C-alpha cells in the first residue's frame, strides 16, 4: 500500500521517535509499504516519521540509482532501532533532497563513512560500515529519526535563501508528484 508522505511543516517530522519492540509493529508489512511508497515517489530512502510514525525505523532502496551510483544497485534494506557506532573524520559534500521537502536540494557536508548497528526485519542485530553515497543515505534517514531534516544542516545563508520555499511547503502551497500529506 502506498502511504502518504508527510511534508515539511507536519509535526510528525519533528517528534521524538520510540524504539520498535518486536511484536508491537508488523515491521515486514510496514517495510513492504514503505518500499512501495519509495518506489512510487522515486526516492532512495524513507524514514517512519515521513509516513507519520514516530518509531525508529527507515528503509533504503538504491536499486534505481544504478547508473549514477553503481555501488548502490544491491542496496535495499530496512534498519530498525539503528545506533551510530562511529563516523569518519573525513567528510564529503553532496547535494541532498528529501521527499518531505519537494523542490529543494542543497549541498550538505557529512562524514564520508558511518558504522551503524541496527536490527533487520527479523530483529537480528547487525553492524555494518557504509561509505560514500550509501553512508549519505543512511545518515540522512537516521537524521529523520532524530527529528532533523537536511536543511537543518545547511549554512544560515543558504537557509535564508530557501526560507520562502520552506514556508510554502509548510503552508501547503507546494505540490508534490506523489501521494502526500501537508
Ligand atoms: Ni529525507
């Protein structure tokens, strides 16, 4: 089932998230809905707060990024209760966008590599290290669980520049090409 994506201005994006307890949430069904939502919206990552759920879970799907980021073609997985283990000192800059902020893309500086602990859909723990674009997606989605969006991380000058765009999304004046809630 395709879920509506909550846009900037929705309280759900700024709420603290709760750990997911096994048996409490049907994570397999939710992940399947989130993948379907992501594919329909042509995105590469989606966090639970973006579909209005204040729980610590996100999914990534880089399978459509193949041409630009060949290392992402097999990068499709769910992260439950993720915890950052370490971040590299080395940083990189990429232009990011977000399904909750249609029409906005800005350069964001982030650590180049992340090591993260998380549970899979069977609640089995894993620890993995991701670098470059995979690390970027994981950090962007993890931010959503901390009630952040990527524009929180841009310079005050750039923030000033996109102030009206953000205000328009929050006021419901922006139209997205996918199913959304504003
Ligand atoms: Ni996002």
